[in-house]
C-alpha cells in the first residue's frame, strides 16, 4: 500500500469519525419516539460500524473481505434514505413489525431519486446502482469478480488495485455521509448547520478522491 493510499484511508476514516460528534450534539433534540427517526439513526450507526470494519480489513490487507461488505453498506444507505423520506407510514410500520421491505434495489433507487433528485439528471441512485450493483453482488457472493482477484498472473495471491480500493472506499464514505446529511435536513430546519458541517467533511478526502466517478452530495 502506498503512502498516498494510506493517507486517503486516514482521511475517509476522519470524515466518518468527525461526523459522529456532529450528530451526537443534537441527540437530545431528536424525536426518539418517532420510528423513522430511530430507524434512520440505527441505519447510520450500522453503516458507521461497517465502514470501520472495512478499514480494519484493509489495514490487514484483507481486501476481498472488505469489498464483500460494500454491498451491505450500499443497500443499508438506500434503505435508510427511503425510510428517512419516501416510505409511507404503513411501509415503515411493516418494516418495524415484520422486518420486511417489499422494494428491491431498483425500486429503492427509483424512489430515492424521486425524493432527493440528486445528480445532473436527478437519477443518481439509479445510475449508481446500474454501474455498481453487479460488481457489489459478485464481491459479496464470491462471484467471478471476487475469484478473479485471488491470484496474480501465475501466483496464488490476491490482486486488487489501489484504484479499486480508492473508488470503493470513496463511494462508500460519501454514501454514508449522504445518509447522515439527509437525516439532518429532513428532521428539521434547526439541523441545517449540522448537515452543512457533515457535507463539508465530504470535501476532505484528499487529492486521490478527485478521480472517483461517484459525485459528492
């Protein structure tokens, strides 16, 4: 791992860790009796944990296992954003009682695009899903994209590039912070400054992040 990549990983770790006190600062003002609020906070907490686990795996050169977590993060963010704003009260209640969300990833992407209107054409979530989902599934379910990186030419050793690590870690970090930002903006006007503070953290990933194809929120 190059020093430049180590610095990038430190920067994305700092972005996530620095977002925590921003969220916690307003904890007393969150309506914890509201199921949406509680659920989205739990989604954010779980995504933070997955992010930390990913960085631990990368630090120990367990890149395949780190990549296997990426699908869970993307799916968790999509679900969290939908619960945050988009799901009906009945759908939230169904999830709370039966642990069931009827919408698959395509439908969640469409619903989130309708709600948040991100990207040049307002189709950020559909576009991201289209470009990444097959690869994410392959990494998680030990498909050929994962297996093909278990050897390098004629040597039986992992062969992942730093560009792949850069793109995945930058995208995952941005998605998680996006969930935190939209949690705060949907909860009320008094949290706008906190949302802006977290958005500012997305600008701190360093020069390597500029090459990622995934836009910041």
